[in-house]
C-alpha cells in the first residue's frame, strides 16, 4: 500500500497545477512528517521550529477558508499546534507524543469529514 507521503510526492506536482490547495496540503504533510522525525531523533528545538512553520501556514489558511466549518476545523488545529509547542517546551516525552497525536487526530478528523463521498464509499 502506498503511503500518503509517497502519493503526495508522486502525484502532488501534477495535482497542484489544477488544485492549488493540494500543494499547500502537501507542504503541511511534509512538515508534519518532519515533526515526527524530529521527535524520534529527540531534536525538540527542530520539532518546535517545524511546528511554528505549520502554525503559520494553518493560521494563514484560517483567514482564507470560505466555509465556516472549515475555518472552525483549522482553528481547532491551530489550538492543537499551540498546545504541542507548550508541551515541547516542557520536554516531557509522553506529553510530546500525545500532543503530536492530537495534531494528527485533527487532520484525520477534518479529512474524514470533508472527504469525497464517492471515494469514501468505494473501497479498493
């Protein structure tokens, strides 16, 4: 099974020409993957730096999202990232992993809610 990251690397450039928002989500995914790598390598300063980059992207997107429900989802993601940054400062490994999982949970929740209904019912 091809991972989401591989799909984004392969299909991302082509899709980004027709779907500019996909390019932004591709960048988000790469940052999220970088954060988990930083955590695994115990490079918490880099994890915080990457999380700040993600926060900046999400905050900028929140202002531009048209449906209120998408703005709300982005605002919830912003809160998760801010909490993650606070936890990273404390350097508590379990809390850091929990904070990261909260970020991923927000991504998953939004993508589950707003996925294409045709693709959501079709299983490969």
